């Protein structure tokens, strides 16, 4: 798997391990079913993440969110957009840790993912081999502005119009 | 009409650049065909039977003369000098090459147009009443809110990979001419019964396709400033919970049907309760900015029905019939909206040549403030014509073959492109429409029969809206032959109804006779002034069924 954030490809500091084997690892991702046992043996400063399905409801995910450092939401296919909504709901619920999209996303979804609150994307290596780092980063620069308010992305058109009306920079 | 500001203009340019790069990445193999498919669809590009098809958005069916001329040019340069207007007020070019698409999109951007989200599993082009802004029965013009939704839904980060396509229609009139009840979301502008404030009544879960359903009320009154937050809540519930295991069960209508409208409403309201509408809605100044573009043009103070107009009608029966049939009452005295039928007898419904587009553009500039509307019935409308100019307009249209006086009549047939073009189709639609129009061509006969909506789809996906035709025709394939299933009693208007199947499927050559038999039952049993669809409601389906089946002699009977 290949990890990518808004600055490009980078090494993944997290390792996926069963709860019984996390001792000595600074950052681990656990399966959802093992998160409670993992938290019980968590060492000081050890970062713990969880893998969750995109069918988990926000109500189910929120109690966990406050106890972990990373939530990795599975995208079973790039066309399955449920993860965008789940990510957005977790951010709204106050999750401030790392939000990761895991699966065969395409570069054309990168800006959308970040806007919905994701920090990074974990790609199958085969996808990463086809889709260059440049293509991913290019997606963040395509639109100068977007139309939606209240999403985590750069300036939106409605605010820009308001500024222009108020005599600010257009 | 709406004009792009610098931000809208930059956005469509950025989109053209993005799609050009996506085509290059596909050609270079960086994107697989599966990955490229939703990207091309969200830019309106379909792979059809013989070529690529490009579907161009005409938001809420409003076009300027300049835009229509550009479409004429694109038709000449990249297609076979014609285009096809669809049941979603869009325009399709059927003979496009993929390599030309970026250039076409760039030509569209030159005139403030695009093909964004005319296909794909996203929020599609918003449709509205074709008489918006001029209809006498209007509470409020639906175009400003349609434009607001167009902008809000464009390249939405959360709702661009939905379970399935999502269609929104808006009307602001007493009579629903936008078929809002058969859309994923239908919005009706209504007045609050107590305060008189205008807001929206929201329908959800309507749709046609293989599981036709009439939308259900999810909110009786939504205050205007809550609209975008409410839409966001509704889309979020659908995106999270709509089925993804079966594309035929993925529309929101199935979710609403499976969990029930009460549960669906509760989930939407629970989501909505967590949102701050002010953070999502465009602010009042922005709404006002959009509304200003739709301010009525400077109408002159004119007498209604001026003498010269009445004299011309009296002296020219054909002109008189055209005005009576294709005219629509305008809210301003001395003006009229008028339908330009794209249903000439024997022609393909909704098709118009590049020369025809130029003629309409010229006439719109001369007689209708430079504006044209596209109807979901695949016709055009000039919305703002002075009555004392109608005769000149009619003569010019007649010379161009665009003055067919059949709006709303039995030959004003809706038909999808069908198996002549479409990769999904199971049977041809256009030849059936042509055969029926030819059969009922005599103007006096059409007048005698009165308003009757025939709608033809060439497959179960129902792009021709056959379920809501007074008479619906669905083309299927049965043992290698085209077979046409006839439904009766559908209605797309205020009394939205799904038609009932009359009997076994027919061969193409049997369809005109079968429709004749249905019309004969109506003519024999109607009460004075009673429309076809009202007779069907009063009489029930049985007498029609009996007549329909009486002369069917094939194996299935």
C-alpha cells in the first residue's frame, strides 16, 4: 500500500497489527473488533488507529473516535462514495485525529476527499503505480474556487462574491 | 437570464482543462476504462451504438439566442448538422468523436454553457417549468432557486459518487409543468398558509425507470433560507444509506420505499437538525444577486388582443389554429408565450437542424427578448412575444417548417432516441412516433381528439416517460423481435399517476391500430369537454382494455 497526503507520497508511520502484538510499535492500526483490547494495553505516547467499514454509522463510530488517533475508512471501490459522508460526519462530531481513506481512489477524487475532512489516502500499490504523484497533486490545483460552503477546502465562490461585494479583494 | 460572473466563467474553463487532462490520462493508460467512465459521464459523454454522444446542459431549459447559435455551429462542425432535445431539457449530439469533446466543451464555455453532470451518479441538471417567469399561474419564478441549486450541486465534494443518478425539478406555478412528482426531489414553491411567506414543499422518491413511483411529501413547508442545508441533509442520508448492491435498486425512491417515508423523513430531519443552515445557504445578498438576473424584461404597456392580431387570426385559419394550440397565456397583457413544436409530422421528436436553430435564434432576438426555453416535452418556447408580432413570427416559422400546430395534441409525442442511437435501448422509439404522427396527421382529427400525451421509451429506463403518458408505449425485445407494451392513464401533472398496462405486447406495425382503438373508446364515451385522461379516470381502464385486446391475435393472447 502507498500513502499519500496533500504534499505527496510519503512513508506510512502506522502499521497494521493485531492488538496482542502492538507493544513496541509507536503507531498501529487495529481492526475495529480489537480496538478495545488494544486501548487497554496502549503504551504512553503510542498512537492507535482503527480500520472501519464505510457502512459503520456515525453514531457507532463517534464513541470510538475520541479514543483513537487515526480512523481509516475503507473505500471498497472508488465509485462507492459512502466514505465521503462518513468522513464528513466524523469531522462534524468533533474528531480531530487523522482521517484516512483506504482503497482504490482515483486522483480525480483527491480534492473531494480533503474537502470532506480526509487528511490522507492509502492506495493499493497497483493503483499508485498507474496514478502518478503529480496527478494527485494536480487535482488539488484544478479549481480556483468551488461552490459549496462549509467544506474544508480553499476559498469558495460564495465567500469570494461576498468579499467582492464588500469591496475586498475579488 | 443568468449570466456567468468571473467565478462561474473560471469554473467552466477549469472544468474543460480538467476533462482534457482526464482524456489524456485515459489515452496514456493512467486511468482504466472503468475509472474514466464516471469522469466522462459527469461531463456528458456517453458511448452509444454508433458513436459518442454528448449531452449538453441547458439549466432549467433556458437558452439565449447566442447560445442556440453556438449549438448550431457545434452541430455543423462536429455532428451531422442537427441536435436532439431531451426530456430533461438538455441537448444531445449523437455523432461526436471523443477527441473533439474538449474543443466542444471549450466552445460551450465561450457562451456560458457546459455539459457538467448531465450524466453519472451525481446531481443532474436541474429542470423547471418552461414557462417560468411568464406564466399567469405562477406564485414565484423557479429559475433563481434552480440556478442556486445548479451552483451548489456542481462538483459537490460529498455527492459526486452517489449510489445512482439524482434528478431535481422545480416549479413555482399552480399547475405542475415540470413533472416534479417523478423526480428524485421535486420542489414546489408554495405560500405558507398562515404567514403568506414563500417557501418550498418538498417531494422525494419519485422516478420512472423500471420501478415507477410517484414522489412522497417529505416536507410541507421549508423556509427558503433552509433549502441548501435541507438538501445537504437529504443527500447525505441517501449517500450513506441508498443501496449500492444493485444498480436497479439504487435510486432514492427504493430507499424511501423500503424504509418508508416516515423513517426517511425522520432521518433527514435528524441530520438537518445537526446542521447550521446559515453556514450552508447562500447569503441574502447572493440570493438577491441571482434573482436580479431573472427580473422581468421591460414590458410595454399594451392592450390585450389588439385588433390587428384578432384580424390576422380571423383571416388565417392556420395561424388561428397555431395560436390557439401553441399559444400559452402570458402574465402581461398584450404578450404571449408560444411553443415551437419540434414534432413535425414524420420527423424525429425533439430533433432540430442547425439551420432551424439559427432561425429560432434570429426570431427569438426579433420577437422574444433573445430568449428561448426548452420543454421537457422536447419542444421549444419563445416566452415573451408581443401578440401584435405573432403573425410575423408565425410566417417566419412556417417558412422554416417550425409552425406545426400540435402542442399538447396526439402528434406531440415524446420519444427517447431508442435503438436508432442508444446502447441501452431494446427497441426503436422514433419510427413508432413517426408512424403514429402520420396516422393522426389530419389537423381536424387532432383537434377533435384534443389534448392527449403519447410518450414512448425504447427501454425500461423510461427516458421517454412512458409511465406518465396518457398513453405510454414501452419498446421491449421479445425473442429477438421488437415488442411494444402499451399503458394507459398515466399523468405527469398535478395528479401524477403511473399508467396501467393494457395487455400483451404488440409488434411495431400493430401499434397505430391499437392506439386508434383506444381513441375510439374515448370519442364514443366522452362527456362534453372531457379530456382523454379524464375520461380514462372516469371510465376506468376496462372499456379501453376490452377494445385494446379485441383485435390482438398473436401468440400471447
